[in-house]
């Protein structure tokens, strides 16, 4: 059986690097989305990997590089279609968004005749997602936030939950899909989808990259795409939902928690003060759970998201 992507055929036992035509710059230079296809020597599932849907989220780019380096065709059953830099426009500009300020992850499934974001989303759906069994979309925190390593998905679906447990991130969070997201569009198309979150934008975080790489490889092992070579690690914590703690006052925030910390409802997470240290406002947890994300920006306005707490199952 052969695999075809953008008119390029990849036979079993081979790999190919393909550039999907994504548009043209005002200068006339072509813009392409780089994709690597690895077709294993044995039959198996088709898995897509994506990163940099938001152009400044870089950990996933390195995770995909390490996964591909550890997966030659002779060791693979099935097919991997990997796109380490989906939002090439944002990646070049070191921006979360496309040049038209649209969020690519709110533009799926897209349209061949729509906006720049819609066209890029449509291209990715047609050439990468369509026909796949499983997808893993790799992200980091945004807007000066950092995230604990975690996977998100519809954990009420047994198949998706099984993949999340195989990934083995510190936290597996049940999350509903958002309209326009890649996860929502790919799920409707028939893929089981996990979203991995970890670290912060515009940075490589070694620990997050290691967790993400091991997690993707374990999912491949659970799918029978490669032989198991890693010992079983401690189980992931399952979370039924999550809540953001928001700023009750504008000022400068001094947090005393980090991602991974356990907190109880009403625990003090930090204080907000003015520039002179006056007008203290204590920030307290609205629920018990584990900190899975927080802001790194000291300046906050009333209503800003400060600390993200996952509600862990007993």
C-alpha cells in the first residue's frame, strides 16, 4: 500500500520530505509548509503530528524532530505524517498569529477560497489530517503564560482516554472542543486527537520536550506502531475540569506557586500590590487541585487570568 501526500507517493519502507504550497509573499516568494512522511515496512495506523499552529510555540517543533529521529521506516508499523511548523507565517515573524491577525487554531476546517488562515487550515486538513486514525497537536502556554506538561482531550471517549493514559503526562485533562480548533475539526473527520501543552512560547524547555517526546513515542507503542522499549512510568493524574483564578484588582502580581503545586480551596496563591507595595489584594484559589498554568507577567489588570487549576479526580 502506498501513501500519497500533495501528489507525492511514499512507498512502504521509505520516508519523504514534502513541501505543501501554502501561498506567496508580497515579494513573490513561495511559502510552503514542511511535512515529513515516514511509511513503515509493516501495516498499521496513520498518525499525524503537528506543532507551531501558533507560530511562537516552539517546544513541539523540537519534540517532532526528536520523534522522527528515533523512528526510521524499518522500525515503524503504519504511517507518520509530521508537520513541525504549520503556521509558517507566524513562525518566521515569531508571532502567535498569521499576518492578518487571525488565530489559525480558530480557523479549522477552513476553506480553499477563504482568508489566509482559512486556506492554510483547509490545506492542512486535506493533506495531513484526512485519512488519519490518530493526531497529536503540540502546544505551549501563550500570552506570557507557562503550562505544566499536560494532555487534553475528550476523556469521556474510551479510545481517547486510552491514548491519554499511554502518553503519561503529569496531568490528563478532560476538555471539550472549541469551534474552529484543529482538534474539533479533526475529531469530526474521524481522528482520535490529543492536545499536548507544556512550557511557554518563544522558548525551548528541556524537561517539557523530554516529556512530550516520551509521550508521543508511548502513544505509538500503544498503537502497535513501534516496539515498547521504555519502562512504565507513574500514572497520569486525571482531571475532570479546570478553573482560572483571575485578578480582582490591577497592579503587580507576586505569585508564590509554580506549575505542579497542589493547592486547596482558599489557599493564598499570591498578592497584588501597587508600585509602592500598598493596597494589598490577596489572590486565593477558587478550587482545590493542581496548578497547571500561570502567568509570568507581573503587570496585571483586573480580570486577567493568573493561575490555572485542574480539578483532580480522587
